[in-house]
């Protein structure tokens, strides 16, 4: 399926005000500091089985920087393992491999405005014009009214993406009365990947104050110091090469690469207590994803979290994690939502959890164990 040839300048229905975050009221201007930690996440896979196609990694850095300017973020630093190029951004992260680009931006960035430029750069520098698949996803925003107009509702985002990708399908996972997660992807039949592929994403909110305090310049000297003091260096696979950023006065981002592979880990922390948020994402294949999840939860101790596991048929590890997520309970948490979604060449298990309440002691009643409390849906 080829991407639409429609260019950004020809979409008459979307003027600058529709995408421009400068048209958005600033929370700081009314005396209320707020930052939207929840990211907009775009992942585009291109079909490299085309005549004279090369690699997305051939796109010059200056062109990537100009594309990110459109999305209203910029590169802080980068790293590469020879297979995957990693960029820590002023608002989250970007990864570029031969056939895939992952762009994750938070705050009031206008990620969708960069879609047209991404498709243009793929064609110009890598001769990649066929989009094999696209994934756009995000958690619901705490303050959608502060977003650029195109990002204020998922319906508007669907409308925008449909201008570029044919046969798009859109889903809302979770209850409309609580935290939820949106997904847009292609629905056209396509050949499955010939190798194992999976992604684990954990979106956490309402962390304890003692956990959040670490991600500040009062507690840490720099990003590397924060990585060690927080224990993040202990929850990533052995051999992960990390590059990170500690923001002023608070906030943290890291990307991690596993040597000579397309495997990555990325973590982003918004530590302000009123709107705390942490995201963890990985496609690592070196350790059990279920154990990975438990390690992440032990590090951040969220009171609430959303978890997504994508896995194709070749990914035994991903499918096993999905099975365990479906059949077992995570210690200390109550599962409040669980859904399965079958896509064209991979499957998704979505789950939502809240901290389990400790039973109140009452000598007149039989005591409840933690296992009893966490086993109810």
C-alpha cells in the first residue's frame, strides 16, 4: 500500500492554526504550571523490498532537525549502535533504523505536522515510498484543551492521519470513564514480518513523592547520576548503552541501545506530583518481558498504570508475556481492564491496573491476604 501523494501544503482543510501550538493558551500564562507528560507516539514502517531502496539512516541530520522543528522539538544528543540511531529530544525520543522511524513527543508538540516531511524524506533519501504499516498511539491527555487543535481529540487525529494512510483503523482501549489509550494503524492485508517482533509499553501515573524526588536537579548532578540513583541502570538489560538527560529544574529522559541490534529501551519521567507521569517502552529480546515489567514497577511504584504488549506470531517471548498478562495478576495491583485486539500481522493485549488496597484489620473477621485482595477483577 503506497502512502498518499498528498503533501502538507495541499491539505486545504488544515491551516496553520489547526496544527500550530502557538494558538494554544499557555497554562503558565494564567499562573498555573502544567506539563503534559503523556506522549504522542508515531511509528512508521517502510517496505524496503523496492527497486533501489536504501535506508532511512541515510537521511542527513540537518534534514531530521528541520523535520523536528515542524513538530516543535529538537535533538539534545544522539547515539548509534550501527543498526539503530537514537536521539534524545527536548520532548522525548526518536529512533531511526533502515526501514522504521519512531518519533515520540510530549508536551504541546505538534507531532502530526511532521508526517508529511517524514514521508518526503524517506522518498528523497532512501527511495522508500511504500508504507508497510503505521502505528500512532497515545494515552488520553490530562489537559487536551492545551494541545494544538489537531491533537485535542482522537477523532481529529484520525481525520488528519487518514489524509496520508489508506485503510486506517482506529481503536480506543479501556473505559471512556477513566484512563484510556488510543491506537491508529493500517488495516490492509500485508505480509507478516519473517522475524520475531514485539513491543512492551508501560504508562504510569501517580508515583510516590520519594520516587519523584530523584528526578530533580536538587537530588542529582546530571542525567548519569539520576540513572544510577533511581535504579534505572538496574532495570534495563545487561549491556544496554544509555544516553540520558536531566532537565532543569526537573524531568528525565533516557534512550538505551543494545549492541549490534534494533533493540532499544526508552524512559521518560514527568515528576511534578500534580501531573506525574512515567513511560517505559522496549522491544528488547534478551530477557523475559514479564520480569521486565515487574522490575519497572518496582522501580517507579506507580499507583496506576496502563500496559500494552504487541507481539507477532514469530515472537514467542511476546506471546508468552501476553498469556501471563491474561492469566495472571501482577502482585500488589488490581486489574481493572483487560482487552485483546487482533491486528493484521500482530496482536495486542491491553491491561490497566491500580494499586491494590491493603485489607483493614478486624479481629472479628477472617483476615484477607494480599493474594486474596489482588485476585479480584
